[in-house]
C-alpha cells in the first residue's frame, strides 16, 4: 500500500471510530431510502445485528403504534428531497421503548441529484418525560389554585408519580392539624380496601413505616415487608402482603414551618429500594402534596374563623361594613344586610341607606359622613332606621378611617342593632318619669294639703277681719282707727300665710340628707351619663370642663344630682322649645376662692327674660305650659341646706342661660 493510500485508510478508520462512538444513532441510506449503514451505538442501542437493520429491517425496532406515521413522514421526505425530522419510539436492547428524535439530510451530487441520505437519532425520552411531568405538575398546581378538594389534588399527585415511575404505586396520607390522626388516604391504583382502614386512625410509629415516618420525621424504607424484622409483629405486614405488595417507602410531608402534615408512601410488588430517579419524584410529589395539604388546612382554619365571625355577628346582632371613600363602594356583611333588612344580594348604595335612615337623623349622619370624607374619625354614635312598615330600629355605629398604602381612604366599621336594648331603656325611662310624675303629683298633693291646712287659719282670720273692717266702714260714722287696727291684723295674717308656705316648701325638700365628702366632678359625670339618651334624642351636645384638683364637697349625692339633673333638663327644654341650633350645654367646675367651689351650667338657649329673673326661684313660678315651677325653688332649698347658694343670669358663654351653684369646699 502506498503512503498516500495508507494515510487515507488511517483517516477513514478515524472517521469510522468517531462515527461509532458518537452518543447518538447515526445511519445512512441510498437515494431510495433503504438503509446501508448504522453506527455501533445504533447497534448497541437496539441490540440487533447490523444485517437485520439494513434496507427496511430497522423498522422492526419501531413501536408498532408509531410505525405508520413515521413511514409516511419518511416517504414524504424522500419524495420532496428536503431534510426533515420526526419522533418515534424505538425498542431499546433491554426491551424498553423510548422516544427518539430522527433527523435526515439528503446529499446531492454536482447535478443536484440526491445520491444518499444521512441521519441522526437522539434519545429524547428523559426530556419528554420531564415535559410530561411538568405538564402534570402544572395541572396539580392549577387544581390547588382553583381550590379543588384535597382528595382530588392528592389523587392527581399520586397519578403523576405513577406516570413518572410506572413500576410503583403511590399513596398519600395527610394528618390532621394536631398531628395525631390520619384524616384519610388516597392511593388511586390500590383498591379502596387498602386505604379505607387508615381513615381516622391514630398515628402510631410502631404499626407501619407510614406511622414511623411521621413520628420520627424521616424517610422509612422497608425493602421487603415480608422479611423486615421491624414489621414482623405489626398489623401493617399482613395488610401490605394481602394487597400483593412487598416494598414500602414512606417519606414525611413537611409544611413550610417544618412540621409533619402527612406522608407519601410508595409501594412495589417486588422487594426493592428507591433509585435516585424514585427519590427525585418522591421529593417532587411530597412538595406538591405539602402545598396542597397546607393550603387546605389554612382554608379550614379560615372557614372556621369565618364561621365564628358570622355566628358572633349573628348572636351579638352586629354587622360589619367597609366603605371605599373615593368610589363610594360599600360592602355590608351578611348580618348587616339582615339588620338593615336588605336582600342578601342587594348592592348597597348611599341612596338606599338614606332611604332607610330616620328623617330626623339624616342631617346628623350626613355630617358624620362628611367628616369621614375629610379623613377624620367619627365618635361612636347612635342612629335610627325607619323601616318601610313604620318600625323604628336603633343602631350603634362605630367606624374608623383607614388610609391604605396607595393613599385611598377606607372607612371600616361595625354596626350593632340595639333596638331591643333601647326599647327596654325607653320603657324604663317612661316608667321612671311616670313614677317621678306620680311622686311629684303625690308630693304636690301632700304639699297642697299641708298648705291648705296651715294657710286656712290665717285666711279665715283675714276673711273675718275683712268683714269686720267692712262693717266699721259701713257705719254712718266710720271708725278709721278700728279699720286701721283690723287692716294691720290682715297684713299680719297674710304674712303668717306666706311664712307657712315658705316653711312648707323648705320642708318639702328636706328629707334626711346623707352627706358625704364627694368629688363634684363625679356627680356631674354621673348626671351627664344618665341624661345621655335625652341629649342624643334631642340633638344636644354636652361638654364637660372639670377643673382638676378641685376640693371635695360635703353633700348628699342624690340631692345634688337631683339639682344638677333639673338644671340640665331645664336647659334642654329651653333649647328645644325655642328650636335653637346648635344645641349646646357646657358644665364647668371652678374654684371660686379657698373655701368655695362652684358648678356652672350654661346653655345656648334663649336665656331667661330679664323680668323673670327675680322670680325664678319662687315656688310655682313657671313659663311652661305644663311646668310646675317647683324645680328651681326645691334646688335652692337643697343648695341652701348645704350652706351654698344658687343663682341664675344670662351670662352664658354659649349665649343662653347660666345657672351657678356655689358650695363650701370640704377640708376634713
Ligand atoms: P319648671 O321647669 O317646672 O318651669 P323650674 O322651677 O325648674 O320649673 O323653672 C322655672 C322657670 O325658670 C322655667 O319655667 C323657665 O321659664 C325658667 N328657666 C329655668 N331654666 C332655664 C333655662 N336654662 N333657660 C331659660 N329659662 C329657664
């Protein structure tokens, strides 16, 4: 062989060696498409001798289902003379069919005629499997996102496992939140008799690899349950064997907080341990199952707290709302719709709310809404609903303005139906005022009787004296001296009668005072609180200005309360009858001097007529149609009995009347 020939055959050998060792299936055909060459890797891959693959023999290695499709593509390539590719399953030497990608390129001569085809087949089984697995995983994740039942999601996860590892069965067993009980089990390829006995069973590390994997938070592998000494006595052994299974591999499923929330069990019908491929899929599926179980558990918790919330709302007759101030979108909770008596699917609007608000409360509630629009919180307030059938409902509203991150204002709040309480309170107030009225009438009766009795005598005397005086005057010669004497007697009797009235009035307010050292501020606060509803219903706002560190006073608490309540009611009445706006009352306490403290009640009413001022504290002086004119005189008697003074003027800072009570400070 010449040197040149030697060099050529050496390079041909090199080329052949290269082609044979390429990790792909290389082949060539004649122009007609019949195979004339396959490389060594091809032969090794399919495990067939070269002769068997020549011409059209290679088709024996193709999966029967893919053969016709592949042949059609190959024929069309030959006809068109263009390069192209196709996918088909080839039977590997070990009998397993695997997906290969086939690529073919034509070789042309100098005239452009095809003289040969060269081709390359690559094993794409792993890539395809990964793609299928990814699609399956996506499907399971979608199921989780759509909130499908946990059982369905775990069943799909098991199937996904079995698609990736066809030599195995898969089962997943979630445990309940407290980690003590198997809630249920899914193993779609095993009969129901396998998983059914597990439901509701206590987790026990000794009874199965499943229990042990949870208790010890570690993977437990039983290569062959039949011979594994750990499970010889365990009830699971017979159960597993009865279902034709031998190998059991149990892996704990952990939450993000690393607590065990279930276990994934993989079974094989023959003894074995997991390959790295198995371990990889187990880890994958365990992760999917963890997401699904955790989500379902937190949904359960959410559902439970939602249930408590709605039940709580129902029991306490409280509903909640959210109002987007910018868009005026209002969301009412179910209970709130029930309170307002809206249908469950009603879209709540301000127009609807206004329609149902009591007309007298519209202005006030409107002002509260404006306050919220300006970004301010409202004080908690009471409002009334006027239902279509004429019923009145009383609501207590608490709302707070929240500024969202994007600057939007949202008003969140709760509304309680206090109708029952208010009706009870109203009934109580009515009874109270009726009782008070009866009391007043009774004491007035007693007072009148005693007045009549005491005054009767001087009156009789006045009548007698007057008749005597008339007689003296009617005589032909009038005796003026006698008449003068009689008139003096009349004046004295009249004075006596006035004294009697004064005495009786003083008696009326006496009782037995139980004096104790008391904070004036406490009494005032109690009075204001007891009149809270009176103020609310009459739209009166009441402010307290209580001086700190005021000396205490020695008073009969009830009597002083009676006085202050009387002053406050007078103020409310003065403002409502004259229909002034706004209606404000201020109660102040002050130290007058070292020995004296005072309480001042001011209002924004019309004030007291100058001509009435001197008679204000006279018994029976009243300007009211139904007034009795006893409130202020009794107040004066009480205050004087406490060594104090009470007076009235029109110097209120609010524009109306001002009543001042001065009391001695107590220094005991
Ligand atoms: P009554 O309330 O039954 O009229 P009172 O003795 O409590 O009896 O009051 C006497 C009168 O004093 C009232 O009728 C009213 O004319 C006047 N008066 C009391 N308080 C005020 C007030 N805050 N503003 C205007 N007038 C008042």
